[in-house]
C-alpha cells in the first residue's frame, strides 16, 4: 500500500478547505497508509454501518461516522499489510456534498486525493471546496 506523510495530508486538506480549523492526525505517526478507491469500496461493501437505523440524537451522523472510522481502522489492521495507520478518519462539516448543514462524515486519502464518505449510505465523493466546507478533521 502506498504511503503519504502527515505533512502532505495536512497540505491536501488545507489547500482544499482553507477555513479548516483543526486537523488532528495520529500524533505519534508521521505517515499514513493510503488505500485505493477500490479498497475503500471493498471495505464499505463489507461494513454494515450503513444498515443501522438513524435515530435523532442517538444514532445520528456522529454515531455513524465514529463507528465507520473505528471499523475502518480494525478492518485495515486485520486485512492489509500496513506499515502505518490507514488514511481514514472523520470530519465535521457545515456544508457536505452541496448541502448546507452541520454534519459528521468520513474522510479518506486515496491516490493523493481527498475523498469524503457518507457513512449512512456509503456514497463516496471527491472533496471539493465549492461543495464541502470542512471545519474539523480527525484521522
């Protein structure tokens, strides 16, 4: 699996979303393993997070993004030959895929591009400064 440095991750995020307020990357690592889109799609096909039933205030977007993030970490540790943590995490957005709303979702870096994942539907889209406004990243 290809790797990307934490500095490169920060630059990709900041170049895409200059207003991002906080990017928390695994503090003890300076590199991440970078999956391909096909590998992320394979993981999402196995994950059952998108089958959970939304419950306002309980099983909400925060729940979905947190559980998918944790599942991704476990999946890649158990199924890939990782040298570094997987480049997969969570975001807090005020605009997501063109919709203006407060929302938690997931983020991954694949092939040196930033992708966002809607954990309730498994939809993936390439991050775009005009379609998404990300304020916090946790990876």
